[in-house]
C-alpha cells in the first residue's frame, strides 16, 4: 500500500504548490501534453455543453495552448475580461448555438468569476483527470479495502473523497473514512479517518450527525505506521460505534400480515427465500454474505443482502419500528437477542428476539417532518433517520408512554409538527404519492413575506379575466402533501419559501376554484432565479422551458432535490470538524504580546466592532483572523467572511441594490446582508466579518443605514430597518449580536480618507506596532537565517523606525513592519533576499514618504545594507 500512499501524497504536494503559487501553476499548465490539451478542449469547447463562464475560460485556455500560446496569469485575466464584456467576435471560432447561449447569458453586478478567484479552482481539472484521476480513485478504494482487511473490520465499509473535493471544486488533499455498514452513512458514526496531503493525517473523527464530536489524528508517512496507529485506537472506535443506538424500520410481512404473530412471540423475522443461503450466524460481513449468495462482494443491496445483514448485525438495545406500508407505524420494540435461524419455521426464518413496548398506531402525514414525503422506506429492514420525530409524535398522541420510554432510555422531545384542524373543517386524507411544484406569486398582489410559517394561503385556478390558468392540468393534479417552491416574480425574482398543499383543487364560495397551501419554511437567505438558470440539471425543467410564463409548474423529484440542496447550502451552516485554537498554543502565532492580543479580544467581545490600525507590514489582516479563531475557539473559517474596500466598492455591493437584467432589474443582496442573514440563522455561533483596508472606501455610502445597526447596543431585531431597496414593508434587516466586525486600516497611506466621527465612535481602535523582539528573532532562526543578518535586520529597521517616528511630518504610523521579512524562500540566498527587499520594497516606501529628500534615502538604504 506504500505505492498507493506515495502516489496520492506526491500528487497532493504538487497540487498544493500549484494552488499556492500562480507562477508554478501556469508553468505546469504550459507543460501539459498535446494529448491532454486536446482532451480538455474537446470536453469544454466542443459538443453540446451549455454555456458557463468558467468552462468557456477553460476551453479558450486549452485552445490557445493547442496553438502554442504561452499561458500567463495576465492572459487569463484578459480572457476573463473578454467574457465579462461579451466580446463575441473574439470567440467566433465556437459554434453559433454556443455563441447564442453566450450572448443571451444574463450579466449582473456580481462578477462572473466571483466564485473562481483562485486559479487552482479554475484549472485543477487540467491536471486531475484521465489516468491520474482513475488511478487515484482506484488507489483510495484499494487502501480502503486493505485497511478493512488488515484491521479485520469485516463489519465496516468506507467512503472516500478525491482531489475533486466534496463539492467538485478542486482540493489539494483526499480523505478516506472507515465506518460500520449498519450506519446510514459515515456522518452517523465514529470513523477511522485518513487525510492524504503532503503527509497522512491518521486517526479518528466523528460524523457530523453525532453531537459529541471527537477528533484525534497524527501525521505519518508510511502504511505500516498508519496501520499500527489505527490498530491502537481500533477498540475505542468500535466500542464508540457499538454504544450508538440504531433505529430501524421493520416490515412484519407484506401489509403487516405477520404482525400479530411476531408481537405475541416477541420477535422480528424476515423471509429472504430469494437468497440462496440459510443460516448466516457465522457470516461476519456483508462482503462475505454477498459472496455466499453468488453476488459481487461490494454489491451491498443486491437481492436484499444489505437489509438481511442489517437485521443480523443490529446491536442489542437497538430500536425497531414495525410498519404497515411506508406511512404507518404499528409498534415499537427493543432488540434483546442475537440473530438466529429458525429451521422449523416454514418461512420468515431469519429472526431476532424483541421486547415490544407498544403496539399503538401512528399514521404519518406526508412532509409532517420537513423533507420526508414518507416515514419509512419500502423494504423489510432499514435505518430510520427521523426516529426522534416518531417518538415525539407517539408522546404527543399517547402521553402515557412517557414512563415506558423513560424506562427504555428512549429519547423524545416536544413534537416538531403539530397538525391543527379547525372546527368543522374538511379533513382530507393525504395522498400516498407526493408531487413537487413551483408556484409563482406576483408581489404586486401578494407576497410570501406577508405570511408566517404555518400561515395558509389560497391560489385560484383562473386568472382575473376568469380564464383557466396556463397548464391548468397541474391545478387538477395537485394533492395533499405535495411540496411547493414558493417563488416571487418581478421585481423580486426570488425563491422565498417552501410550502405544502393542504387542500387540492376545490370550490370556494368567495374565490371560486382554488388550491390551498401552508408555508412550512421561510428562507433566511432567498435564492435568486438567476442562481438556478445555469444549472445543467435544471435546463429541461418546465420552469425554464416556459421561461416562467405561467403560475404553477411541475418539478420532478430530482429537480426539487437539486433546488432544495441549493437552498440548504445557503441557509444552513455545514458541520465541519475544526482544529481547536488557542493563542497560547499557536505555533504560528503573531509576534504581538499575549496580553495585548487578549486585550484586543476583550475589546472585540465588548464593542462588537474593532479596527486594527498600523503601518504597512505589522500583520493586521493576519491578526484579524487570529482574533476570530480565539473567540470561536476553533480555526472555523466557515464562520469568517472577508472583503477588501476600495473606491468603487458601494452600498449595492455591501448591503443591497438593483442589478440590470435582460428584462429589467432585480434586487441583489450584498455580501454583508447575506452574511448577517446566515449568522442570524445560527445564533449559537460567533461570526466575524473582516473588512481589509476599511478606510479605502467611502464609508458613509457603503454602510448607509447600517451606521446605526452596527452599534453594539442596536444588535436586536426590534431595531430592524426597511432597507433602501427593499420593496416589501415586512422585509426588514438587522445586524445580529453574534456578528463581529474587524476592520484593518493602513496608517501610512496619504491617499486614504479620514474615518469620519460617526463611524469612528462605533469602533474600538487598536494600534499594532512593528515587532522586532525575541519572538520575531526566533521565527527568523527557524527559517535558517544567520544570526548576523537577524541582528542587523532588527537593529537597522528599529533605528529607521525611530527616525520615521521622530519626523514631525510622519510619525509612528509610517514605520516599517516586520512582515516584510517573514517570507524567506527555502534554500534562498539570504543576502540576495534581503537586498531585494531593500531595493524593491523598502526603498519605494521611503521614496513615497520622503519624496523631497533623495540623498537622505540613499543614506538610509546604505545604513540598511548588509555587508
């Protein structure tokens, strides 16, 4: 396995170099083989591929490479510009159909390549492809299988993610997780974990669906070391997984035909006569079971082997819900005995002893639990993910079960959904099969924002002229329990809510024929229509084929799931396992004294807003992120957003504005607006918005009414305001209390505007000084810089800073920071390195601040020169 490890880690090293250095990346691109270049162009520049800006960029780079043109970063930026301005003539070599898509593509205020700022994200597919991709994926699978064998984990399986990354956006590492086969996924278990970067990070971690997270890893370079360490922690991981209670659905015969017998005998039993196997007591893994049945060892669902294996391997104490169909639970039991095979039974021979604790019935209403049209899968034995909801519903309907549940340590909570039926209202039985729809609301008539979750609304099947609405058959096909995407048309053009049909098409005395629906979810962060337009998987949807010309459109289940995933991506925080952070233990800590750092932390906690000010090179941006880590307690970059202000940065970019589109304008939320909505949805977590070079922008115009809302004592919903561009009176905005603002300000740039008093009093100002003390010297020693040069840097730059500080026209804000000397390349000539810093970084700075004293500058540079 060492060959596999070295292959993957070598790739990781190469990719890391390319990801961190554009010079290295473009050098590697220019060395690609002709065969690779042709394959890339074929993939992105020919055929039926729909237009996407990044893919057109890739195709053009491949075309130029094929024509012998050297690719540089500046050339890539030039191509981006041609795409941004739609210079169709430049791309005339492409097909007319493709150019038509390009020409029709809607441009907005947001840059087309906003999500593709990093060159590696754009061009990783130039390298990770073909045999390299195939080999990597094969090696990950081989490593997974070998680890299962060497660790003797017959009851486990594995999940891997390669260099495409979890979101196919490009990564510089791969990872592999081993977890029990009886868990729904790796997210529901304790895992043997391996991350393949420049080394192997090996150990254990916890799936995101488990509350008490554990993460323990060490770095290794060889397979034997990896295996030894995993063997050491094997028992703990297995024991931890065995302690996790599992919840399963069990079907007692077709249409619950065997329920009474199974209940009386205190068993669950399954009939798998279709499988060519009898007693499986001695079988210790799903792979072996598959082989015994004549299937491929990795075919985990063929013929029901996975379900039989789950029944056999379920832990004592696991919970089973007896089902009739997919929406009715007829009993709850606790597994009390190991698997056994009943030779004397005519059928249903695969058995487990179960203590049935209730035979009361619960009938599920489609989507009573968000996102689940049905309660159970249509099989014999399988995991149940919404077990806590089912238990809570039982307690709601049968409060007397509390004592029984408590005795069996079943965790229940208050009911998540309560169905309220108004007196004398018509009760309609839910349909067994649900449909998915896209419903269009005209904001000039009504808005989803006018209704709270649980609020009901009706929609007429005929328009204002009494004519049937377009695609009238959809209104006729709507059923109770169907889900609706709630969309508001022009000028909003956003998905605002998820709704559920409560009554199908029926007569109303006042409105005529109507459908009725209930809002089950309002989006904290709405989804703009144009965010869906370029999704290839949605291009054949009725919504896009009809260009929204209508009121109700049919969605397939896959289309609904795609839209649902986009909604969730914006409105939920992913559960990452972040490394713990403490300034005291940070091996890459800033050179600032710990007491000063902690004072800045306390200022930020109290004031909510802080500006780190100082001369160039004192590490303002570096320290800003460390402040966030310290308060979070983890290196959680998912809770940090960063922007850089400049003279063109506007309120429309930061908060909210209008953007031009083909048929008019639409409201576009800015980066800070989205960040605050996101943070408000997770009040238990601190979030940090870093504004680099805060005084480079026109602050009054950028912040607008946020001048009041960012005050630390105005961080409540009661202070929410209707924003400038908001058309809905109910669409108000506030800055949540868990959002902290960190600004950085260069005190040495004469071109910057003075921060006005209104903003100044809303921030605490913390000054950072150049640091040339012992911590800085220790850092340079670790870089293998000679002691003589270290002494010279610290003495000469400190002397220069004293001269700058003493100058009445300058002051301490113009000092030279230590960061100028923190980037020493490996194996570089230290004298040449220092000379380049003096001539190309320090001298231009001195020429700027002492523009009228060239001789003085020459003398200073001479004094700084290291002989």
